[in-house]
């Protein structure tokens, strides 16, 4: 009796494992990016730093004007 239950259970488990694989994605349509929120969160501080650097590079050099006024 125990052998019948064991064999039946083993057969059910074996058949349950034989499912079709999931459908392959269409090669014409690329998959949607899933990490865009994380990428954006990481990119924001970098963009701010680049903007600050660009602003400093474009700003006129005030040190030379200050030195000329003070007579150094």
C-alpha cells in the first residue's frame, strides 16, 4: 500500500515538472528596461556635479580681478 502511494506521488511530481517553457520574447521588440529608476537615481548626482563643474569652468576668473583691485 505504501509503495502505491509513493509511486503515485512520484509520478504526479514528475508530471508536474514537465511544463512548457515560457514563451521566448519577440526578437522584433526589445525587452523593457527594468532598472531605469535605479539608473536615474544614480545618474542625478552625476549630472548635478557635471553641471556645477561646467558652471565653474564658464564663470570668469574673479581671482585676477580681486588681486588687481587689492594691488597684489
